[in-house]
């Protein structure tokens, strides 16, 4: 599982709260992949949803990453500053007939299990979202950890949103535009985003972008089996016990505990981790991160 030439990776949290253990896993693994490949590691703040954002969270996340030894190799990119670029690419999709205005409400789509395949609303006074016009095709790719994947995009996903009714750009569009603009060659992230990948690959092809490699990590679950990021156990990372947290993340990623045993500083631990990290040891399956 070697990294591509000219490796460029990234970690992209949303500023909806403090970083937790699940965040640390994604940051640590993506940083290790970049460092082992002698590549570039970037931090991007996905601040696309103002109603859900917590004031000061983005700066707190950047500070926490720095405390754990993870600092972006280039200036941190904030998606809230990128609206003009997203709009330009959205207009390209519209001009190609691959995006359209949609005034369907959730109740309008309920009969189709929320999957949009044809507009049913007739109220022209209703504010419009902009959706991708998805053909009935299958998208396949080989995930570096999870193996071969395939999704019938039209039937399973439908015409997904590119810009919401409120005017906010959707994650699916923004992440594709920014991965291309930043030259990202490999995306390392949690397996909760595996289902989004086919949509992103379709958009990459529609916009003429290259497709990066993907590696989807096992999710950190609490003792009840809930995703840690949505759990009461998703406590903020403790900056006073950074070595303990990094050692726990190292073990969670299936790595040999003795490789970092006895490290007395964050920097010493990270240097050992770079030398000994073996991506082939990462488990595919979700794992519990906290005891009951």
C-alpha cells in the first residue's frame, strides 16, 4: 500500500465542536501517510454550514492539531472563503446540463424514500436548491483499505444536492472542487464517508478533475456501537495527555504497540510512528474505542 508520487494528503474537520478521538484517528493516519511518502499534508476547515458551526471551534481545532504535532504544510484553507470558485464550477455543470433547479421538499420526495429522480413540486414561489442530474450508471473504485466498491448512483443516491435552498454549498461539491484545487492525491478519512465517494468521483469526471486514491479508516465506536463523533463519549481531546491519546490511536490503527513504547515526547512518538507505520495492519472493520 505505497503512496503515489508527489503525495498530497489532507485532514478536513468541520468546526461543529472540539476534535475528539475519531478526529485524531483521521488526522494521525492521514499525516502518517503523507510523512512516509515524503509528501505534503494539509488542513482544510469545512465551514460550509454556519447554523451548525460553533464560534471559535475552527481555531480551537487548529490549535489542538498543533499541540498533537500536526501542523499544515501550507496555509489552512477555509471553505467559507471559496464561494466564488464553487459557484463558477456549479455554473459549468449547469451549462453542461448536469445541474438544475429543484423545488421539491422532503415531503415531496418521501414516496421515493427521499431519493430524487424527477421533480414533483409545482410551486414556483418556493426557493430552489440546485441538484446534480445523475444518470443511471454505476460507479466503481478500489478503496485502499476497504477493497472494491460499487454504487448504482442513480438508483441508490439519485439527484443529489449541490447547493442548498438556504444558499449554502453542499459538501459533495465543495470537497471535490477543493481536492482538485489543492492537488490532493490521496484521501484518508473515516468509513462513514465511504458512501459519498461515488458521488464525488462522478463529479470529478463531470468537471474534468483527476480522481485521488481513497483509504477509508474503520470508525471509532462507543461501547453501545454508536459512531464516536455522535456519542456522549466523544469528549474533546485532552491536551494534557497527548502521548496517551496518540498511543491509543496507534493501537486502534492496528500498529505494533512496542514501536512507540517509552516515547517521552510527542515529537519522539511521531518520529517513531513514521518509521514503523504499516498501513497493511489497519483493520477494515469498525472498532470500539471506549469501554462500557
